[in-house]
């Protein structure tokens, strides 16, 4: 390993302290943080957005194609007047 100059080591130590202080401050404020762990970004903290990929995969693995199609038909048949504005296909004009 390459030995760092005293100035470089001092700078690195300062950056590590600032990063640690910032993470602690975010934790105390209840904010999540993004850190780098094992080659990829990771969100940490109680309010960090969840990974919905695993939930979606579990739902897909336990839902039959017939159930998916039935849900799609149900949404298709629902009342579209619940929206303030519905843009119909072909109603947009580009000049």
C-alpha cells in the first residue's frame, strides 16, 4: 500500500470526520442517507425509500396470470369520469 504524505493523511482524516459527523446529523434529524457499500449505493435510515422490487417480485410469483388479467379488466371498466381531465388519443395537436 502506498504511504500517504502527512498533508494527504490529514485531509483524508478531516474528510472522514466530516462524513461521519454528517451521517450522525442526518440520523439525528431522521433523514436517510445514501452510502457506498460493496460496490453499490445503499440507502440507510428509517425514512429511506423501500426497495419495491422485492415486493413486486413476491406479488408476481404468487399471482396467477388469470388474476392479473382480471385486475386489468376491472381497472379498464372503472369509471374514467373520476379525473378532472382525460386526454383522448388523437386529441393532441402538434404544430
